[in-house]
C-alpha cells in the first residue's frame, strides 16, 4: 500500500465512527477554516464589495505597472487581533499554542486592491509573557517601512499587555499571509491568511479561499525546539511531527512515546471542501509551514496555475504544485471529473528534501451531491516526485502577465551562506559572513532614520546607498534547498540552478517576479530589485534557519530614509518595550527574528 496509502487508510478508519471525534473548538479553537462552514469568497468585505464595482477601475486591464499605479479606493478595512496562549489539538495531539483571536489558523484578512488595512494587535501572551510583532508577508509597504513587522529591524516588539496599530495599503493583489516575526513564534501558531481581490484575466466561478499548507507541525513548543537546536552540540535539523491542511490532519496516537501522557485522539478530523459540479474554482495555496517544501495535488484533477506569490502569470497546467515556505500559488480547478456525487482526496506532501516524521496531509473534496460523512476512495496522481531537486517550478513556465524587462543593475553583490560552529560549539548559520542577532530595543530603521548607519557586525547590515537597481547573487554552500524571502520588494528572479551562476537570465524581457524563491542545494539564485527606500530583511524563511542567524538587512536609499517621518506609535512601542525589559528578561535565545 505504501506510506501514503497507510496514511489515507488510517484517516478512513478514524472516520468509521463519529464517536470520539474531536469538536472543531478542540482542534482549532475559534477557526472555521477547513470546515464546510467556511464561506466562498468574497464574503468578509462589508463595504465596496466584489464582484460588482471593480474599485481598481481601468487598472484591471494589465497594461499598467502594478508597483506604481495601484489604486486608492478610500476604503478602510479594520481588524482587531489578540495574540494569546491556548491549548488545542489540530491533529488530535493536545498541545500549548499561540492563537490569534483564539483561532488557529488566525482570522482571514480580506480587502480590495488599494484599500487601507488597519490591524490593531494586542499582545495578551502570558504564562510566560513574550513580545510579538506581525509581518504582512509580501506587501511592499511603499513609504511605510515601519509597518513591516520585523522586530529589531523595523520596530521594537509589542510588549506584553500592550498594543500596536498597523496601517498600510493593500498595494499588491492576490494571496498572501501574515505571521509573527518574533523569534520562531509563528511555528507556534501565529499565522493567518490574507486575500486581496484584484483584476484577473482568467474566468472562474467560485473562490474557495485560502488553503494553508502547514508543513512541520510540531508537538513541542517552538521555544523548546530552538533551545535544543541552539544548545552546545545541538542539531540544526528539526523533525516535524505532522503536516496539516488548513490547520487539520489526523495523528496516530499509538506512536506517542512511552511515558508521554499528553491527551491524544487519533480521530481529530481533516479539512473538507465543497466543489460545485461543472464549475471552475479558485484555490489560494499558501505554504505557511516552518520548513518543508510542499507538493500539492487533487486526485484526477488538473491544476491551472494563474499566479505565484503576488504576480499574475500566463496560465499553465500541472498535476502537482511545488511550494517552498512562504510561497503562494493561485490555481484554478474545474469540477468536471466524475459525477455530482463524487469525492476526491486533496493531498499535500512534504518533499523528500526535508526530513519529516509524517509528511503526508490529506483533505476531502466533495462535489455537490456527495455524502460529506464519507471519505474519498480515489488514488493519487501517478508520480508525485520532487521537481527540480526541490527548486520549485521551472522559471521558464512562470511568465508574468504584466511584462517588465530587467534593468541594468547599478550594484551587484554576492552573498554566500553556510553552517558553522561557534566557540561554544553551537551550530549556526553564516550569511554573507555573519550570523545575525537582532537588537530588539534599537531597531535599525529608527537608527537609520536618525542618520546612524553604523551598526555592529552581528546585525548583518548591507547599505546599498543611492543605488536604484540592486542585483544579489545567493550562493548555497549546503546540500539542502532554502526559500529566500526579501521584505518590501517583489524582486525579479533572474536565474536559479545547480553550481555557480553563469550570468544567464531566464527571459530578460520579462523574468518572473516573486517575494520568495527557492535556492537549491549547492546551487545559486540570482535576483534583482528596484529600490524601495527603507530597511528590509532578507532571509531564509525556514523558521529554524532564521533563528540560527540566517538573516541579513538591507538599507535601501538611506538619503530617503532620513527624510521619513515615522509615526509616534513607533517610538511609543519602543518606549513600552524598554520599560518592560527594564523589569523583565526577554529570553532572546536565537537571532530574534
């Protein structure tokens, strides 16, 4: 039957009786994501809704530069988030977690392109207390780099018992997510989806909404994992316990270690989706995990990829979509396989380039007349193999709808990364020759705004001065792949491959643009960005690697940064953090971000 067949059989046997099935509140708190109660989109927009109106007006025609000509709708979308501790069992194994509004995954943020998004974040983390900060992944934050949510870089952490209001424009459109950027905190549960509605050239009937692929779900708290990883002679390899789709999956409780008396139920349940027979559905895939590359498929169905990260592309068909941590893909799926009573397995598997105890996640897809109390019996696509050595889909396939030729760079820099052991025999990551450590009390953006561009070596800061177009060549000196994420930009992806870069560019008249790109083991990644003034993180999006120092910061156009007028809330947040750390020890055992 094979490992994947065993997983499906176990899920099916767990559903043979409703007795003992965990309630949604027990598995995922207040979240309804992954249940049949979650509505099709748009749903949460209360003003200026879609599909009528099209608030982006003539910009829907894809003949305007989306980085310059984004609309201003004048509409404000306001959300209130409380981050707190809780105990849930997403896969049946009960564990302490961090929740947003008592939910895992956290609430959906939904807006139109050009809306202003306001999120009031309240830090209610107690027992013990921790700071927090929320990053709005992939948004450019043009003119508002202090809203980026990276502690030690763009802000001080939000102190326990305090709040911070983030305000920013939905300056790109498509699918993304938010997550804590405080230490490895998001691996503990502080994650949620963002959908920004915008123009599309591809017709579809139903927007199913976000599908969060949470590779690397762990049964231990993130802090304990990092403490072991960064102990003398600790291992940089972190094994996950499970893989989740929209926060749900089952776990075989018979495998719990002897002596572990944690409550565990092998019948936790899986996510379910409803398809309308004959209709075309938009699925918004998000790899919100901590480490692994995800391979996504739906049995017997073709997936048409129409966007990657925040970039609409010329559609292409596939049976498997590959996503590194932080990457997204919007796909169209037509429910034209089988009969109205059909049901199919949705699958997401952690690729073999990441070691995982249980890499297979499944969910159920039901056509209109299917019995939702019964599980599918379909089989997987014949070959769910690792494409391109876990480097993701070929750059040749991904052609942006709005073409932008890559300009001649005004500056080029090569950045190598590797593992090393420090004098205390702790294994860390060295990026551009430095293992980064943040200073929570003195964010680099504030210092740069004050005209101070002299930073300690351990901050790992690169100043690109007045350069308007910067080319970065990343060299991987390790055997595994790494998802590289650049804040504040949607960079051109020039080339990726094995060994050194030969200088060639894939489609220089219209290269792919995305904010996360995998660099394969012992390979290279060449990317380029047009300057967006600010101080921006550039790092591996594997949580454990960023914690181990795999993080750098770019100062972009400092002469513009000093002219910025930072809002009073930036200083107020630092004052509150300074006051809290004067009375408490902030246990920063890792890089901090």
